[in-house]
């Protein structure tokens, strides 16, 4: 049975800061004690580089690090050899775009949406500038949901890839990835998925999605910073060129300039990796699976509905995604600049994100460039929602500005 009071005891940040209402989980999540202990254990008991030594602590580091591939494979329903470790989703997305740069030519098209995070926009913009590819935007409704009929009309023989977030980082729209993959594959286009805001909140199933590439970051799912995952179909990974070259990712190189790369996924992991981050990521994945991803999702959907029901009663705010059932609640206080309102909340121990949330072309969809994003997670409570809504109800132009005077 899902017990949020018991779960909250797993998180030192909650225990150490009971006064805080942390609704900035879309930016990063708190870490449970088991993840902290796993990182600490690596540093205290078996610190070593991986794939470099034959002594006992090095062997333990190797095995613990490589076992994380099996854990992630279980988490997303793929093969361990299809799991490559990166610093974060941004690094993974840049790897994908770099690899595709060898296949894309002038006039080819990549489909994205105007709701995408910068990590799923700027690498494609670079290819637009350097390779003269086309960027085409998938039609969305006002809350960021893909119009499947309009999406299908975006395709022609020039479309080579689709790259979208499963769950939007601002509006929380949940995209129909399976249906989008099916349409993309009719045109032999790749389906690429940003799962950053979905992982750790709900089940992410590669087999169900039938996507070609998918990536996410550890710190969005209770794991350490500086670690992330790129999933790819193995036959596709074998064709992709690594962005980074160096130690650990090659089998042999010679003075004539010849290089033999290791097989995927190791060929994508040049240099010393974030070993402790990957180990912590594995521990976080096990922690979430032990709780149950379906249980987490069910709890969050219920809590978000409670949150929305409280917020829509306030007459001083405008909510931009009232109909979406998951993800953040994104709003503005009428007549108050988003950062000023967020500053008032911060002064009263409520943590949110304000600005454009790295989605700098989303204003074309929602009509505003700045907003407040309140993003909950499975360790948040109705009591926190109640306190937060009381604070939001108090915000007006005068008190929001006065905190900076």
C-alpha cells in the first residue's frame, strides 16, 4: 500500500527542511537515503575506476557499474546492451543529433514541437544551420497535446526523424508515443523520445512505445546529478558514430590512425564516467520499482487533481494547463511578473520554478513567455498543497514587489 508518510521519511531533505514546500521537482528531485548511501559506499569502500583494474575493489566497481545496465533495462523493458550512460539528457540528445548529422542531408526534415525543452531543440537548430535540414513543428493544442491528425499531415518523403517529449516539461502534456511511432515508421523515420519528465513518474516501456531512441536524466528520478541514459535499438546503436573519442571506448588504435571501437554501448562512454552517479542511478531505479511505478503515477494523478481543484478556486491566477492530468501545474498571478510572484513564494518557503523553463518557443502555444511551474512528486502531500494555495491566494502586485525592497 502506498504510504506517503512513510516514504517522506526516506528523504533527508524533507526531514531536514520540514518548513519547505518543494514543488520544483520538474527541475530536480530529492534523493532518498538509499541513493545517498550507495554513493557514499562507493567512495568509502570500493573507489576505483571502471574497466581499468584487476584488483578487488576495481572488480567490484566494474560489476556494480555494469549491473546498472540490467537495472535500467528492467525499468524501461529493453536489453542491457541497449543502455548507454551519459551525463544527462542534454548530452544524450547531442549525441543523437551528432550521429544523425552523418545521414541527414540538405532538405531532409526533422519533426519537433514548439513545447520542447532546449535540449531537444538546439541540437536540431545546429543541424539546420550546418546541414541545411528543415525543422517542421508538429501541431499542438493550447495545452501542448499533439494533434495526431495534424501530426500525420506533417510527413512526406523528406521526414527522417521525429523527436518529442513523452511528457512536456511545462504543460505536462502526455503524448501518444506508440501511435506517433507507428506513423513515423511508415515513412522510415526514426522516433526519438525525451522521457525526462516521465521517468520515475510512470512506467516507460520501450516495447510498448516501439521507439528507436529514448533518453532521460538520473536527477529527475531520485538519482544523482551528472548521470543519464540513452536507450537505442542495438542495430541502430551499432551504426551511430560516437560524439566523444578517448579512453575506454576503443578496443585498439595504432600509429597509422586506425581505430577499432568497442561494441555498443561502451563505444559511447569515452573517458572516466560518473561512476558514483551511475551507481546512484541504479539504486534510485530499484527504489522506484520497489514502490511501484503504477502506484506512484496513481498517487500523483490524484494529488495533482486535488491541487488543481484548489487552485481553480483562486480568482487571482490564470492556469495554462487545467485539462492535463499529469506533470506540473503552470500558472501566472494576474498582473504580477512571474519571477516576482515566485520570489514571494520563496520568501515563504515555497519552492517553484519561474521563467520560460528552457522552452523558449512555447509562448507561440500558450501566449506568454513567463510562467510559474509548480511540479509535484510522489513524496508531496495534500497538506503541502493546502499551504501552497494559501500563499498563492495572498499574492498581489504590492506584496510581491515589496519583498525585494
